[in-house]
């Protein structure tokens, strides 16, 4: 009951105003204030600084730079079988299973439509209708760069405006269709293992989403915006960085039945970038 009450508060919060303020705070560069903010943040969210390329938290020019810090490559070894898809982020598994009749499982008693998630794109709905999905949650203490599960050629991206509900488990469990209501970017790739979509879901305090090919994606647009890259030959390798978040959020990976979510991807399990996400299926 307490979690449900706390989740209901998010309906009345000014999501975008709060996130805009966080955007400004995260880019303060005046050292005394910036260092105080970083220290306060790490007191609340312990970070493993020994894994970062730059281990001195105060060496970062802003809180945003600290959020999006690079990791030492040796800290995240990749699954050696190149036929397998890599986990694209650090975090935890929210849910990972088959897509059933165009519906995606969110939490006990909660599901939403694939069509709504991809912004009404019926072509994408048809491609992934009987496929697999993995919903991966990044907490504020996690590494915030997003990497490619496999080599892929970018075909198009859709920015879909929406709310900015928290994606913490306590809220996801009680807000219907949360991932289909929040602001998000749907990135569609062609791969040797079939089509793949990576959906970067915004959340409160996640005041910006970036991709390596587009840069910063803001929440100013009021309508769905589609970006076509079919003639750009944008190819990203297995494990390459493809985007990043500020603070924590969620990545949803969609695959066809040519891939199957790995048995280790169980709801609630902690995950690391580079471990096995999916294996070749029977499709």
C-alpha cells in the first residue's frame, strides 16, 4: 500500500520542470558547488570509482560528466561467442521474456502493447510481434553509457514525447503502461541475427538522452519525430557505445524469434555490460 501511494504521487509531479532543473544542476562547473553536488550524490548512491578511467570523482567538470564517466575496458569483458548478443548496460533485469500476442509484460498485473511502445509504427509491431524483449533498469549508481548488443546498421529512429514517470521498481509495479507512456527513443537496426530495436526510455531527472549519431535529444517536441538513416550507412560494432543517459533509466531491447533471451536474464537479477543477453533461437 505504501509503494502504491508513493507511485501515485508521480501523477501530479511536474515531470518536465523537475527534469529541466536537474539538467541545469548537472551542468554546473563552478568547482566548489560542483564538488559538493558530486559528494552529496555519491553519499546517497555509492559508486565504484576504481572501475572508472578517471578514478578521481572531483576531476570531472560537472555532475553530468561524472554520470557519463567511461569505464576501464577490462572491467567489462564481453561474452566471447559472437553469435550471442551482449547485455548493453549495467543495471538489473526488470523483465525479459517472449512478446505474447503483441503484449509486453511490465510487472504483476501490468502489461502494455508493443504497438503503443513503438509509437504506433505498425511495421515495427509486425516485425517484433512474436519476438523477445528485455527490459533493463539502470539505477542512479550505475554506469550510464549504452552499448550495442551486436553489430548493427541503423535504419531509423523515432523520438516519442511523453511523461517522465520514475522507472524505479516500486513505480513500475503500480503505474499502468509506464514504458509506453514515458518519453523514449526507438532505434531500429538490421543485424546478421535479424532486426533489433533498442528503446531508450526517459524518466524523471533523466533530463537528456543522447545517441552517438544524433547527439542530445531534448523533450521540446510535442509530436513524434522520425529520423531516417537508411541512406547514411551508420554501422555500429558489437559492444560499441550507441548512447547514454543522465541519472538512471531503462533500455528495452526487442528481437525477433531468431534470438532467444538467455536463461540468466531473470527479473531482479543484477547485470553487467558485456555479459550474455540473448542466444540464437529457432526462428
